[in-house]
């Protein structure tokens, strides 16, 4: 079983999306590290920047094989060979609508184009995937002719394209099975999401014998896009027991990378990578999840390096509020817990839609008379985290940082950063000047600064 990711080609055909060459390199490397089998680079003849990106990525030493998109034309196939792609993906519309209104040729002419283009690509030493575009709206008898012509001419794979997303899982699965049974080369799926069935159709194709599924990160693509990478891979792993060395834990990071590059952001409720994908809100749900996550979780968030979130708002029950408070070291009795939950619900009725840990602590403070007080900085306070050069001595850098008058505490750390310092300044400008001095230190590689908005400390804390 294989995956072809076409974010760099189909994904860039999303309205408003245009990746730079550097963004394409970053995405391709992330997909390669994830374990994608074939990366579709783009259509080289479309523009100079696409041709350049295809050439650079095809020669970037990826483990994944690469494919260039191509019409059934010699100049397109020449361009695919010239950029150094391993595969050429030749497409030609086979539905009557495509023949009449796009290609303006008859069925016999289309078959001849298929034979000529596939044969030519094979002569150039390319592996060939042929896609009968709009296959799901093509007369079945003629579709079989087109596929047989491509196979006879030397095609290595056939892709069944549901180009405008009109198939159902039953009809698409039936078509894929008929194709698998008829030919001796592997069959691919390429399913669009116009009716919201791209994932279901892709999986139906897999169930019917398809060897490879086309995906894009975040489901990008023409109109409503195609089958998205995250739900396809997690479903194959967990529902179909497919054993592949996919790094599922990197899915959120890959999704975020493409969000930034494309400017298009996932819905909060998107499967797997959405902000709320592993959130629980209803009181009955959260109580059950706290006892056993499987009651309302089909997918453990840990496998994709995400965390379960229990939402505290007007729907929250005692179990959710108690669990959240316990995590923060607050242990109310049953009467106090009931009072806290009532106050949460009252605040929600007054218009508050979601409660942070700080909000919950403030409510608990009023009920339990906790020895906690809040403090809003009078000046500018910040936490600055430092990553040091590999040849630097941490202790020496710590002493240098601690010598600044504005720094009151310095910590040596494990994890992503080596040092963290708390500092106070009179203004943002002064803070910026101090950070610039930090960055000019020979030992410092990078810094990360967080401004402090509010502080909490025990009332009996030492001053």
C-alpha cells in the first residue's frame, strides 16, 4: 500500500495559494520524513517558478520518488524528464464532456493520444502513471478502452480520478474493483471532495484493491480539495491495520507548516489536526472520558502528539472541574466543588464562553479562600529563553546573563532551551535593547521572549 502526496501540485491549485520554492522544499522534506512514497512536484510547463521548484526538489536527495504532472503532449513529457522526476503523471479527459468541450476530439483521437504519449514517456525512460480524467463520469466501455490502451502502451500505473467528486463510496469501489480485475498493473485513487466524500471514496477504493491513494496536506486542491493526509493515514493505520512506517506524530506539525505557507487554516473541528479534535465539553462526556478515554475517543491523541482537552464552560460537570483543579494542586471538598461549578455556570450565563486555568483559580480562590494572589506587572516583565551554541559553556553564559541589572532570576534548563531568565524593564524599548545585547553574546544562538501579563504567587511567599 502506498501514498502519493500532491500538495505541491494539486494543493497549489487551491484558489489563493502560491508556494515559494523554499516553502515547497520545506513541505517536500516534511512529507519525505513522514514516509510518503511518491511526491507529485507540479506541472513544469505551467510557469518558470514551478519548473524551477520541480527541478530543485527532484534533485534534493529525497527518499520518496517524485512525479511531474503532464498533459498527453510531448512538450509536457519532455519537461517532466528534463527536471529529473522519476515518474510522469499523464492525464487526459475521457468523459464525453471532456472530449467535446475541453479537448475537442473524438474518442478514437483520444485513444491515439493516450497510446502516443505513454509510449513516448517510456522511450524517455520514465515510469508512467496514466489518469483518465473524469473517469467516474466516463462511459464504462470507453473507460475500459482508454485504460487498456494505456496499459498496452507501457503505463506502469492507472489512476481512477473522481475529478469533480460525484462518486459515492459504493460506485467508486465498484469502479476500482472492475479496473483492478481487468488490468495487470497497480491502480491508484484520486478523489475530490465536492460532496464531502473524498475520504470515504478513497478508502472504498482501497478496500476494492487500489494500491495507492492520492492525498494533500489539509485536503487542499481545486474547489473543495481532495482526500486529506491526516484522516487517511490514521484511518488506514487504525481501522484497516495497515503497517507502514508513517510518522503519525508529525501530522500536526506538517499541517501547521502548510497552513502557514498556504494562508489557509483548518477548521477547528477538522479531524486529527483541528484544534478541537480531541476536546470534550459535555458533562456526561467528560465524566466518562476521565474514567476511560475510549468511551468518547476513537483515536488516542497521543499517537499524533496532541493532548486531550477538557473544556470548562457552562456544560462542565463536577468531574471535569475537579480534575482540572486537582491538576493545579487544588482539592475542594464536595460542597466547595458544587459551589465552584455553580459559579462557573453563572459566569457562563453572564456571557463568558470559556474558562482558562486562571479563570478557574480565581473562582476557586473566592470559594476556598486560597492563599493565592494575582499581580499585574507595573512595568515590562518578560521571560527570555536562550538556546546556546553547541561549543558554549552553559554556566559561563548563565553568569553573563545574570550580570544584567534587569535580570533577577536565571535558570539552567533541560529541553528545547538551555537557559531561561526573568527580567524587568521600564519600557518595551528598553526590553528590546536588552534582548539585542543578549543576541550579541557569542554563546547565544537564539532567544525566545514572552511578555508577562499577570503573575500569581502565594500570599505568604517570601519577598
